[in-house]
């Protein structure tokens, strides 16, 4: 296959790693021609989190229909599609398999080549849907399942230089949200409350001064829960806005401190944020302000809020980079629920 035969490359992408079923047509890795997201939030909210079996059933119910919708919205037929991309990990194994099998069936039926995409690489690649990325770049990936600092040597070679040792930041938001009576997912509400309160509780900033780029949020989560439970035992009513502000200040302080140190060490040309927590306004404001004050600030690329959560457009963006390098998958592609980006050689 001559990868330079066509001026425009269109990729039909599938994303079904957790509780969003999504399809998208992306042109040239940077232009979204269609994006369909079938959300399951209402189905999982009553459980306080994602139920894997429920998620898988919902994916099965909608994936054929939203594939048709993505093609129609883009004004495309299968003849216009150059590659089919799909998330193969990390994620819930049952949920991943729905998207993978749909993509493999489409590839088998049409003869269109298949591209396997790492979900985290997709989140980070969402930045190229907002602006041009200059390399090397550094990304802060913050979501319900991952909190990582990632070095991007080029569009397809990513290395983890910092990781969470326990809870991811987004996971901590959802867990303290339950204590505050906030429905899943809790991040948006906690962020809104934080802007109305003050940091009066001085929760711990774990590992903030350690000589590495790793994170830990389990201690912060425990301190928050213990504070609330102790107040309940004493019959005290704590201000929910101050609790949210104190929790968010602790999270943002650590994320910002570690990321800024990494930027100073690696001197990237571009800084990117990805993942659901990248939509957090407090974090976005803090990172932009901190980077602006650096002696040699990198270009800051923040994806629009609609592309921070799970979506197929980010998978299409990442797949385009793999397409240009001829990195295709076979029809024996399987889910890898524990898939990880490689760690940098000097990772501590």
C-alpha cells in the first residue's frame, strides 16, 4: 500500500473501553468529520460507578447504529474510509471486546485495514485535534483510571516518566463524591463546588517533595473520608464547598508541582493534558498560569472539554499517526485490558 496515494486520509474509529460507546470519522488526524457518543452515565449513576456487565450490554445495543450515524454525519460511505481504528486496551475486557469485534467485522467485510490504538495514547493524541503538536512533547494524563506524566518523543513513541502508586486522581474524585452525596461521575460537580469554597482543611499533599514524578492519592482520599466521618460522629456539619475546595487544592498542588518539574527537566516544545480530569477548570487554570511563568514555556495544548472524556475522535487521531507509519493490526487482534505505555529507561 502506498500511504501517499491519497491526499486525505479518513479513519473510522471505535471506542468502547468503559462506559461510553463512540464512533467517529477523522480526516488527516486533525479534523473531526463526525463524532457520535452514546453515554451510559444514567445507567451507572445509581450504582455509584461503572458496572462492567451493564456497560458491555449497552455497547452491544448501540454500536451498529452509531457506526451508521458516524458515516452518515461525515457524508461518507465505506469506500471513503482508508482505515478502521479501535481501542484495544486498557479498559474493561468485555467492553473492549464489543468495539474490537465490531471493528474486526467491518475490516473483514470491507477489506479496509485495521489499526489497534492504546486508549491512553488516544487521550493524549486528542491534543492534535485542537492544535499542532511540536515534538518532543510532555503530557499530563489524568483520568479515572490513570494519572501519568508521559514523554512524547514523536507522534507514536510515548514513555511514562511518572505514574500513580495507587488511586488515580479521577478515581479519588469519584470516591470522595460518594461521601458528599454527589452522583457518579463526581468530578464536574466537585470542581464547581471548589470554585465556591476555600481551602480550609489543609489536606495532605502526598509525595509532593519527593525526587520523582510519581503520585499518590489514596492518603488524601482517606484523610478526606476520615474528616467527614469524624464530623458526623460529633454531629458537626462541614461546609461542602470548603471540603471540595480543600480536596481539589491538594490534588492540583501535587499535579502542578510534579508536572512543572518534569517540564523543566525535559524541556518539551509542547505541553498537553488529556483524560477526563483534564476538563477540570481548576487544573487547567493552574497549569496555564504556572507554565506562563516559566523562563522557557512550552506551547500549551488543551483539548476542548468535549474531547477530554472517552471518545472515538481521539482514537482516530492517534490511529492516523500509526497509519502513516504502516502500523496495522491483524484480524487476530484481542483485547488487552491491562495494556500500559512503556516506562522511560530512567523511571524511578
